[in-house]
C-alpha cells in the first residue's frame, strides 16, 4: 500500500525553512556564526522561507521546519500553524 501526502519530501536536497517567534534570535545568529561552513550547509539543504533569505511565504511544502522562540501572541500562533501545515518535520 502506498501512502501519499501533501507534505512529500523533495527529490533532491531537503528543503529547510526557519522562523523566529518571540525570543532572542540566538539560534539564527548561531547558524550565521559558523562562518564559511555555512557554504557547506548550502550544499546540503535548499533554504526556503527564512529570515536569511527574507522569503516571507511558502510556495510549496518543505521537508524540515526549524522554529526558534516561543508563542506569546496571536501572530506567533498563526506563524506556527503555517509552519505545521507546510513542514513534513517540525523542530
């Protein structure tokens, strides 16, 4: 039996989306702080919606969503729900 889902993984590199809810933005800064090794990360994943590329919306589902911070207002709840609806794996 084959199970299909709207949240199918990409056929090449995994697609990664990130967002920062209420918090200090430290996780994103830590990623930027890996210096030239960030180029190795680019070889491993396709970056989708993220503050790094200033992409504001999903145009298709992604494989992995990384959320930083907490839900402290209605906007955060909406953002978190959008990520849940568009990410196969949510961290």
